[in-house]
């Protein structure tokens, strides 16, 4: 049933797998199979949200998420932050993402 519903749209399958926490694996698969940029950015946004809730000792938390976004080249960090902002549920996560988006250098690209 899942296979049938996801055959038509591989993005749906990747999003379902990402919901189980396999963000890095899903991103690698998405790149390998050439999914659209929108789907890839959305998946990476979900990974950033997951990172925000991780322990900072493990590379997560607010600082870890900002490092990950800053490490993305060009405008990708901004686009991923936007997708993450759309999905963020709590105010603290939204605040961190907005802070990144309005930080020096990014403000001009918005």
C-alpha cells in the first residue's frame, strides 16, 4: 500500500522515511535519485528542526543548527531555514531560524 502510494511521488516516500529520523540517509538518497530542489530543501529543513532538539554535546541544539545552515553553500542555507521555519512548532525554534535568516550577510540576500 505504501509502495503504491509512493511510486507516483518519490518525495512522499522520502518525507515518510525522514519522519522516522533517518535524515542523513534520506538526503543522500534524494541527491542520488535527483529529486527536485524543493523536496531536498524540505527534507533538509526537517533535519535542521531535528537538530534543534538534539543535545548540543552531540552537535545539535541552536548552535549546531546554525552551524549546519551556515555550512550550506550560497542561498541554500536561507532556503532550508525558510522550509524549517514553515514546519517549526515552537517559538524558540522559530526565533533561532529567524535570527539566522536576518544575520549579517543573509539579510541582503533575502
